[in-house]
């Protein structure tokens, strides 16, 4: 069973080559912050050492597993 959306596979990974599903899974597994959006999707934040210690935000579908979007969160303050 596929645990990523077509959007993540075709757009996000293509545009943001510094990201991988593996990096996103690490953040989802051990986030420094987690928040449910009004539409039910879930945001996860994490500091990624592989990306020079920068913060990324991962958006999953309501199941908390299926990755929909991911990007650097330059505005995140720990």
C-alpha cells in the first residue's frame, strides 16, 4: 500500500530534491511539534541533521501516515 500521495511523489520530490520519503518518515516518527489542521491533515515539524540542522514541516493526510507535502520551514522557532 502506497503511503504517499501522487502530489508528494510527482511534485514535492521533483521540486525539492533535498527531501526524501525516508527523511520525512524520521520526522513523523519523532516530531518536535505536531498539530492537527482544521481540515484534519496533520503537520509535523522536525530538525533534520542531514539538511544542516534545518527544520522541515511535513503534512500528512488525516491518517497521520500518508505524506502529502513537505518543505523547509525557515520561520520555525524551537
